[in-house]
C-alpha cells in the first residue's frame, strides 16, 4: 500500500481521533475558568475564532478556554462550524423548543478545533458538546470525564465514494487504484476493513491523504475514490458538480455501525449535580422536538440553518440539497437519541482490534440513555 499526501487550504471539520489533554497547567487553567461565574446570551456563534461563552476566553495548550454558563442557559460547543448535521439543533432553537423544555436559552457555539468539545466538557469548562463516537470511545480509553448522552445523528455518515468518471462499480474494482482519505487513522482503518471484506489487499491501493481536499481530488481525477467524506455533504457536492458518485456505506461492508454525532456531557457531574443532570434532560427534551420537526419539515430545518452556515462555506444550493438527506438520517429505530450499548461495544472492540485505542473500553462507561425524554434518571 503506497501512502501519499496532498494538502488543501480548506478548514478541517472532520474528526481527529487522538485526544489528549495537554499538561497539568491546561487542566488547572480550565478548572479556574470553570470556577468563574458568567452569564451567557441565547444567541448562536459561528465565527472562525469563536468567542467563549460569556465573552471570556484564554489560550492554553491551543484550546479556546470557555467559562461555563449557568445550567439554565447552557452553551453547547459544536464539533465544528454549523453545517447540515446540526439542522435539528438550530431548528429547536428557532422554534423555542429549549425554552419550552425549561431552559432560559441555549447558545450554540462553534469551536476553534474539532477536539475542543470533549476536552472542555470533560473538565467542566463547557456544559455540553457535540462529538463523534470514535472520539468518545478514545476518550473513554484515556479516562476522560465525559460520556455520550444522546445520538444526534444515529447512523454513520462516512461513506466510500467512487468516482463516476472512473468506470468502477464495485469495491473490488479499486485494486491498484488511488483512494483519497482525510488522513484520519479511523478513516484509514475503515477503508482497509472495507477493502479486505471485498477481497482487495490494501497494499495494492495507493492511499493519498488529501486532508480536506477530498472534493478537488475527485473532481480532478487525481483519485478514483474518496473516504472520509459524508454521504450528506461531499456526495451531494459531487452531485451538484455533475459527478454523482457510487456510494458504499461503511456499515454494510464489515465496519460495525455507530452513531456519527453524539451529545456529550461531563460524566461525574451528571452523577453528583442534580441541577446539571436536570439541565441535560431539559436540553435533550427540547432537542427531541427539533429532531421531530426537522424530519417532518426539511424546509423548516433549511430555513433555520441558512442564517448560520456561511462560515462553513455552504451555499444556499448546498443547504437546499444537503439538509433533506441529513434529516432523513435522523430517523432512529430505537427512538430519539437512543444508543445501542451492544453496537457501541462492537465498535469499541473494532477500534481496539485495529489499534486505534490501546485499552479496552466497556461501552456502558462511554454512553448512557438515562437522560433522554421518558427515561428515569
């Protein structure tokens, strides 16, 4: 397997798997921030260098350190710029679902990096965040004080996309071909799992790390397939440019299924602080209404999302095409927000087997459904 690299200036928005708090100094700084008091407005933020909740921030180890707001008006740190994956959040906010559920408001804030949510939530510097199942499993293996409390997108979005111009119609046809990846170790492991299941030796392919340059690599013909892009984003971008790809769902090709995006909270605080636990329940109750509304009316979700997606570079045409596909994937056969412990365990075991984590993880230590509407926590 030949590994190459290409670069592209487009901002990263995908999940890096390595998660580690920097030094004890960072932890101390975060603890001081969490002890400070501040109030937060109910407006959302989508700037490229987002201000911390309450307007106070400091830099430590590359993190944007935020002051935790009142539990009645929580800030939710997104995984990246507002994008189609977040449609239910912004629709719930626009409809007033969070206030109807008992909160005085909710701030949806873009981070400075896609790892920030887990780091800041685990230290108590942010009340809630959005992250990815592989990252949460990694955090659990490292002992971070965080757990998933709801599935925001309850299915994988990462998809192997095969170029319409390549003439390739099966995974087997990728033998000897160039495949672009985002360079993420999880993505590479997913790709190799798919290749092996279809009788393709990964060493027979040239895997090119293009970072966020997946679309240019495909459009220029530099690669015959890409992975690390989403079926509701990159697949749509290619279609809009007249190159509808062949889509291969990773969960159908030997990769254990997983929840693409999840809501994360501080684990110890859920157990020790009834007010915090009540806030999480209220937030999820409001989000459930936004989720239902987005599925029932993609046009309403589009209208709620369009004012905030500019920083991510999305056009109206992008959002009009991407959101209906996204909200269709909100449908959860288990019920809103619910996560399957057995599926999480299978995915964690797969990560261990592929050397993506160094310690085994018990799924019930990484996720809980106890704070979802109708549950007893």
